[in-house]
C-alpha cells in the first residue's frame, strides 16, 4: 500500500486522523536509587499510550509509546510532592488526549503534533515541559500506528518526509525545501555508544556499596565498566564545590585506568550563579589529579536553574567549554535565546517531542554559523518502546553517543507478562540480552546494536500487552 500522495509531480505527506487514545501505566521500582540534582528517584510509574489512526481510505492501525513519569525533573518546584509531579504528567496525557480527539479533519502527523502541543500547553499554562509530556507520547504512538498502516519503518517515514514537516505549521526560521533536504540526508547507524550516567549516589568502587543488591548486575562504576565496556560517561554534579571535587577525584581515579574516555557533566540546575560554576572549573583546572578528566569533558549541561538560565550569560565560561541547555529547552525559541547567552548545545529527548528534535537537527545542519550541536539525553528510558524509540531517533539524527541509564537503574521489563517480554526479545535479538526479569539492554564494548530498529513501525517491532496494565490513574 502506498501512503504517498502525488501533487503536481511532488510527493506530499498523507493525512491521518487519530480516532482513539487509551492510556495505561505500570509501577517501576529502581534497583538502585538515582540521585540527580536535589532529587532522589526510587520508584515511578511508566506511562503507556495506545493510539489508533485512520487514513483517508478508512483503514486503521494502532501504535504505542511509553515513558517514565519521573518526578522532580519536569517541575522542580519544592512545594510540589513527587506524587503531585506525577499527577501533572497524568494531567498532560489526559488533556492532550482530549484535545487530540477533538480535531475534526485529517492532517499530517507533524501538523497534528504541533497543534496538539500548542493546545495542551495553552490548557495547562505555567510549565511547558510538563504540559508537553502528553503530546510527545501521542505523537510517538501516532507515528508508530502510521508506519504500521503504511508498512514502513520510522526511518523511511522521516527520510521521505511522510511525516509532513512543512506547511503553515513549520516555524518561520526554517525553509520547507531545506527541511526536506536535511531529512532526506539522514542515515541511521547500526550501533551507537552508550554514555553511562554516574548519579550522585552511585558507588564508584565496590567498597562504596552500603547495601548490596546482589542481583548479578553492576552496582558500582568499576563493575559497570567491566561489564559493559563503556567509554562515554555522564557525571552528575551537586553544586556543592567541595563535595563535587571529592567525587570527581574518585571518579577520575577509576576512569583514568582506561586508555581513553570522554565525559559530559550535568549541573541539573544546581548552580546559583556563573561565578559559582567558574570557581569549580578553576579548581578542577588547578588539580593535576583531574587533568585527564578535565581534558575529556565534551560539554557541560544545564548548570543553572531554568528560572535564571535565560538571564545568566555564560560570559568567559563559554570560552572554556561548550555548554548545553536541557531543562530550559521548553519551546521553539529557547535554543535561539540560549545561543545569545553563549550556549552551543541543546538536548534531544523523546519526552520533549520527536518533531522538536527533528526541527533542532534541521536548524543545526542548516546553520550559517558553525558550532551548534545536538546531544541525546536520557530520562531512565525503559526496555521496550521507550528505549527503542529514543535510540531510533538519536541514531537517525546522526548522534554518535547517547546517555543511557534506564538499564542500570531498572532490571528488565518490570510488570510485563512473559509473553510480552518474549515478543520484544525475539523482535530485537541484538538489542537485548535475556535476564531473569526479561529483556535487558545489551551493551558490548560500550556500544548498543540498533539494527533491528528499522522494523515496520516506529522502532517497535512488537507492542506491549496493554490489557495487562492498569488504566492511567
């Protein structure tokens, strides 16, 4: 079946209509506590969406998407409890679903996603990151359904621009022809380097372990390197200079045993001013024990709170290292504003929207000034749809490494029936290895094999057992 529509000799993206949306969740408990910034994550529900789309001939198909509802990242307001944070994300899903189903006319996937995001943010004012969570899931699930209906892969859909990036929903700073040319030039790789997250509570050596999990998986940095062979790492900072220097020194002692390595450093909004971060960097420069680690830093991520980032020029810090925005990237114009402050990098996260990531890639590849870059960051993506769809996206964007931490903090596919685990393991034999808790992300020599993500659908290959889940709370 061809989903292409030829108009005047050119191919236009087909129109679809979302006709049903069902939302579910599963509780996830982490095997190790994950501390980032001022928050410690020990458990959280994972949201699942099932979306049915219909084409202009009346044919339908379903698709899926999944994402952890992580508290204290989308909204760090200390007045809100973790449970209230999760309820914000549930509200985003419900609001986005209602707005999406109100649409009366078929349209392209891109236009539908853009309208849905804008309408959901309008209905849930105050925090566009949290409001955008639901639209991002709907967009992914709708794309999965479309690809299944068309019998094509995610890579085909994007490179042929069957998603419909163009038209009146395209931001004014992007040329439609240039956008299509960039999409046509994208090529997925067969593997990608996994950048291992070193959380603030993560043991560095076996001697740091206080309460062993003893589940056969690595519990400290040394064991992670021995098991997975990582050469890329992401180090979380606390903003407390003495504590950060001590931890960086202990991390460097382990990493310096490797013949080569690279790191990114995540401030997670913990630095109150550029001077505070500058003081830390000055002390790092002055410590011979940190010389190799300092030389290995690829960039620093989101050092300041989103409340002050856009009012805090990097000044001389930008000449020392590249800087990237993550939490402050809450809308189309955020990166442009950040560029004026000295930032050159911006994150790709499926929870912010796959089309926003594609638009960032288009802007960067068509930029007249060299220097801007895109990086793949994790939000504890779990085995199954969440990690598969994010890996497919960052691979197609041309990224050579991506932060991956879901496999380290959660073992297998929690809450999934055995039949579901088997379906995903058989659909992606190179991506996963078998474990007692089901498929686990397979990392060998620091790399993830992702060739199977070219399956029909949005990197799905299989769908979860939705009927075995709880409806969205």
